[in-house]
C-alpha cells in the first residue's frame, strides 16, 4: 500500500533548511550575474571603443614601402651614387606583449650587438602601440640573419626585411661633393615633419645628397594588410606604390675627378677644376676625406673614432678660406690698371724689400728684379712691384676689386657648407681690433697676405675671368642648371687690362715660377703660383691655371695646406696631372739609361 505524501509529517526545521539553501543560491546567482553584467557593461560601454581599437590594431598592420633613392651620375652618365639591397631588422611594437618585451629586447641586443637602451629609445619614439614597423638596425650580416631566424620563436613582432641602401661604387671618391645619407635625428625630424618625413627616414646629410634631397628622395608607398594572431598576412586591404626618386646628373667628369684625387694624394688640401665659360665644376677634391658607404649601416663608436683620427675629414677645404698668397696678384694688377693710376705700360723699380710704416715687406729672392712691368712682375711674382701698386691705388680700390672678383662672398654653389672667405676693410678691422686700416694692411693685402681669406673655389672663379674674357661665373654641379650657366657677371675690364693679365699669366708658365706646366704634351697653359705664410705651421702652396691659353676649357686650382714648399714646386705638378687627364695627354716616358737599354 502506498502512503500518500499529503499525510507525511514535515518538521518546521527541515522546511527552514530548504528555504535557506534556495536563498543562498539566489544571492550567489544575483552576485555573480550582477558582477558579470557590470563587467560586461564596463567593457562594452566604458572601454568598448578602446578594446575595439586594440582588436583592430592587432588585426590591421601598416607596411610602409621605402622609395628607391635617385641615382647620381657624372656628366657622361657614369654612376657616382646608386642604391643596393640590404637586410634590416624591424619591430612591430603592438605585436609584442608587454611582459615579453624585456626578454625580446635583451635577445635582440645580444644578436645585433646593439645597446638595449638604444632599442628602447626607438620603440618609445614610435610608441608601444605603433601600427608601423620600426627599423632598429640596418645592414645586418648573413650570420645575424641566420641567428635571428633560429630565435624567431622567441622574437614575436621582429622581422627581417630587404631595403634599398645608398651605395657609392667609387668609395671615398668625391665624398665631399656627393655627401652621404643617414637616418634623421630628432631635431631634423621635427623640422621636416611638415614635408612628409617620418621616424626612421633616411635623408641626404651633406653635399649633393643634401642639396638635392627633394629630387632624390622619392615618395613613400605602403600596404594596409590584415594579419592573423601569428602575424601572417591574410589579405591586402589597400596599397600605394612607392615612387622612386629622380636621378641627378652632375657636371663632374669622373676621369678628371680621379686624376685630381690621385694628384692630391694624402696631402691635406684641395683641388678644384671648373669650366671657365660656364662655371660647371669638373672636379673637386678635399683631404682628409671619408668613405660615405660607412653611413649606409650603423656607425659604431670604433668607426667614428677612426674617422676623427684623420683630423677633420668632413671639412671641405675647397670651400674654406685661406690666405690666397700671390694668386691674389691678379686682383692687384687689375686694380692698378683699372684705377688709371698705373697704365698697362707701367714700369716700376723693385727692391729687396719695401718699407711701409716701419714694416718691411721682403722680396722672395731677397734682391729684387730691377725695373719691370706687369708681365715680368707676374712671371716673377714680385712682392715689391705689387706692393707699390697696392699702396698707390689705396685700400678702398683694392677692396672693391677683390669683391668684384667674388672674394668675401659665397659663389652660390649648391653645397650648404660653403664659406664666404674674408675681404677685410676699415670697418671690419675697427670692430675686430679697435684699430684703423693702415697702408701696411693695404700692401699686405696686395700680395695676398694679411686678413684676406679665399677659398680654392673662389680662386678658381677669379682665374676664370681672364680666361673667359672678363666674366665672373657661377660654379655649379647640376648639369642642366641653365640659370647658373647664364649667370655670368661682366667685370667690365678694359681690353688692355685683360690683355696684360693674360700675357702675365702665360709668362708665369713660359718664363717664370710655373715651369712645371711648361710641357710639350699639354696645350699652352697660363697660371699663377702662390706661397702663403701660415704661422705657426709650414707655408701653404697654391697654383691656379687655365688651358688652352688661346681658347680655355678648364681652370684648375691646387691648394696644399701646410705643405712647406712653394706653389710652383708643390701645387703646380698637381695641376699638371689634372690637365693631363682632362686633355687625355700622357707624359712622355723617361728615357732609359744606356745600362738599362743594354740589359
């Protein structure tokens, strides 16, 4: 028989316990559901936008495409600077978990031999949530590529990719003209952000690379891609092709440039060669120098130390001022004849020394050359002849003609580091020394000494004037620079002045201090030597020349800093080497002695 549950006796205690359990369960459920609900509400309503952005960031990546930089050619189309492929290491910061970053950074530092703080700084600049890849090292070796591949499982967010880097196939040849490329620092980036530059961009840092940056740089492209959790590309969402930079063809002649480099050798100084009719720069050399290829990868402390040990390898001495010495006598003779005080037929007595205001200006041969005119005075480089001309015309006239020839001002060449040189006057001297200009200052200036400072390029521009018929040209590197080609300023020289200057400069080579250029295998050359006092060191040596004499094509100026020798002995042979290369005229072989011939 079954017992009806209705008749069962239930104690109050049992009933209370059942309700208590239900009540506890209800409270727990309310608490859990409430907590979860409030958390979901917080995530969705309060931080929903942020979380959606983080999810999107982990799904979408921006992959920039670097443009290939334009090439630089010489005037005949020979490559002076181009690009080559190299491996670089990139970071995708947002793909690296914060907890894993210290280990990743430490491992990268070890594999790349790169300080951890340098890696950290790059990440901080870009931001830890950066969508773009950040370059942390350039030009890594095959061994480093292999090592990174082996540790790839521990290097989430680290990638090795190929990029184009600058390549200078001739090494340090024309380094001061071409310049180099390097990554922008913080200050440069701040200045150029408005021009579309970004963190990690490589820019021209010197020379043509800097001057023609806007032409050479090109335009960045890139891809917007969707990736999975492992960083693998799922699909391309958008793409913009990178636009290569434009090529720059220069006025440089590679053959002439190589000859100038060889002629200067390891001598500290500079050589400049220009077309006297157009101002086109055919060659420009400065020593000491550097190899711009070293900046295509990270420059280590040891590399930088080796560079600095050379002295001042980044100073372009072709654009720095030095006492022009007797090359300046072209200006002095011009001032004498153009002033009307000393006609082209003037003859002056020369002496062992010229005494002015208690200062003795000695003749270099310690005896004088007797009574001579302009041509002989130029050939023999007489100090007392030109000192008398300078004293006679006066400081203001000499200063005026110095500036007419282009001294004391930039030539306008495209390089940013060009100096103005110095043409001192009374106002300058009073400001610098609180003392008035004296006759002694004028005489000193007339022989290229004293306060006057001229760059080798300015001296080349000076020699171009008598060569081209009396015009000051604007030197330039861009081959198709029509504005520079046509920027000829007439000095308004009298025909008789121009004729006398040309005769004198020709006589220097034919009968005077420029005998090193009196060789049968070259066309007739005209020029002028100079030896500048440069205490406390040895004297500087100068020689400037142009050829052919009757129809000039090239001006060459050689400057040997603290060489200790005279311009005719030290600098003139350098000029000859450059001209031999330009005119493709080899010197005759030295005759063999009889004993050698018999053997």
